[in-house]
């Protein structure tokens, strides 16, 4: 197994090209407690922002890389996440927005244990800045104990009115700055930061399974 640290940022000179992404528009609904999000068809974007090969969007202390998946299947899954159906966010008192694209049928996310997830991470304007599908393997992370940003802990493990995710479930999260990186930029290398200060982040989470290896 390969160990990786999510605070590592790939220098621009060695970054792989960013896959085509979509623009996602979040429109406020008539209710103050929810907003609608809809995705357009994938089209190339002229914006340049390096994708991070080691998952800076999660800021986990450590992860375990599993065996790579079939590359062609992974590419299909990657594009699928940027065209998820529209969903309407519910908001927890913390400000976390969540909506279930698909309910799982397996067990809940276990406290302080390792789980495997696939994810695609975007900024509020729809620009993808990180994805586990790009690396062709799910991410293994410890949930519920502060090893990832607060919005992911609450959004996957649950709490404060947010139900826990179940294995096999897919959930979309809108994470406000105070549950992400706050007023400080993140993913900085040589003065260039991939995540700006006070950024709202949007994650598509696919809860693959509970990690069964030795760790």
C-alpha cells in the first residue's frame, strides 16, 4: 500500500492537464433553507488551475491508496460526477448544505474508522479542483475525528441534524468557508494557492465501503 499526505501539492511544472469540467450554478430557492444546484453538459474551460494529485481538498492527516481501478471505467465515473442530477440542499445549523443524490443500503459511516470514498471537489462556480477519480482509486480516510475538514466530517459521519451516510450512498455537500479552510488560502506552493481564502466548496461524495485492510 502507498501512503500519501493530502497537504502535498504537485508543482505546476509536473501537473497533469485538467479534464474538461462543467459550470454548476447554485440558484437560491424561494425558501431561505435551501438552494437548487444544476449542472450543464461538460465543456472545456479556459480557466487554468492545477488539479492536485494528492487530495488537497480533503486535508487528511494520512490516507491509504488502494489498488487502481480500471482506467476506462474510472474516466466514465469522473465525467458522471460532473453531471449529477439537480438536487436541493438542506442546511444544518452549522451552515453545511447537503442533499442525497442516492441513498445507500449498507452500514453507516463508523466513528473513527477508515472508510473508502470517491469524490469530486469544486468551487462554488463549478470549477473542479480535485477528484479521486482522476487518480483511479478511492480515497481511504478516517472519519469523525478531525482528520478531514469539518464539513466532510459532518457531511459523511453526520451530526447536528445531518444524517450519516450509508455505504453505497451518494451525497452532495456545500461547505461554507468556516467548515472548510476559512480565511486562509490552502494548497499553496511557491506563492501560488489552489484554494483561495474564504472559499465555499462543493463535494460529490460516493461512499464506496468501509476499509477492511490493516492500518
